[in-house]
C-alpha cells in the first residue's frame, strides 16, 4: 500500500506493504508512525531501547521511512535475544538480571515501552519505571503506550483481554510516570464503539469532521483520526511522550 499525506512530510509520505486487520490497522499504524516520528528527531547516532511484548516493525519504519540509519536499536521481546542464548520474554524485563544488563550499557537516548505494562504484575510497575529512568541519559525520552479503561473506568474497570495482568486508569498511570518523567504530550489513539459514538453525539466539531471524512476514507481510518483528536481520557489506548526529570518528582516506590 502506498499512501501519501497532504503535507508530504518526510517519513509520513510513504508506507511499506503490510497486511492487517482493518479495525486495528489505522490506529495501530498511527501509533507506530507517531513513535517513529519522535525517534527520528533524536540527535545523530542516538541509542534506542525498545521493550516489547512481541515483534515490532518500528526500527524498519525509522530507518526506511525517516532515513535514520544512524540510530542504533536494542530490541527486547519474545523473538530476540541478548548476550545469552535464552530468549527474552516480557517477564524477563522485570528481572534483576535484565536490570544489570541495561545498567551496564551506555545510557540510552530514548526508551520505547509500548503495550507492555498491562502484562506485568501491577506491584512491579513503579519499580519498572524507576529502572527505565536510570537507563536513560539526562532528559532522555520515554515513548509509552498502554490500554486504559476509558473515562477512568466509569462504565467498566475490567476491559482487558485474558493475557493482560491488569490495567491502570489514565490517572493511575499518569501519576506513576509523572514522578520520574515530565509528560510533554498525551494522546489517545484508539476509541471503543461506545466512546466513539458518544463523542460524535456530543461534539459537533468531531461529528462534522467524521462526516467529511466518510466516503473518502475507510471507516477505520475515520475512527483512528477521531481518536487522535478526541480527549485522551475517552480513549481505550493512550500515548505519552515523556522526558526524564533531572530530579525525581517523588518516589516511584514506597520505602
């Protein structure tokens, strides 16, 4: 598929061939492009650590779409290995062994932590963010996404699939990250059916925009666009762009 946007901004004007489920594709594609776009703005020869729960095409998007071959990726997920022969899974990133491995590396300029935290034991999550802060250079960048119960879980607080250990509300995860990171941007990237319909019924601007897009674009593209423009708390998926604080804004864990 070859897509071009009106601005023809470098990196966003051509996409590689891909197969995907339409209901997920555009929102997920937006997420990867947004993250890749921020990484592409890093200084020359930057180092990126990508912590994932599965395979990812982020590195290829950064290199092919944004022409940033100089950026070095260290990617850890179920398909990759580091140093030893043992495969790294999402549970391994919480281990002391992995913490020691990352601590011994030269600090990373950016860390990508997408769609992982919901698979972890909720008790270890504050410690995980504390470690991530330690692995970054001063004022290093954290790019973070996770599913959250929409509207602070007003209508339901357990909306995750069976493979999710637990999920944080928007306020909960914001509060944890805010201790060690300044959150420079917060964005929603995926709406559920109920929230999508409520927004179109209550927000005339979004409703008009959706009407103008329909017919020219697939419905999934329309929904992905409305998600990015809607209040972040209404979204099922959130995206934070964060900068490491030079001085922590509180304790990640209680002593």
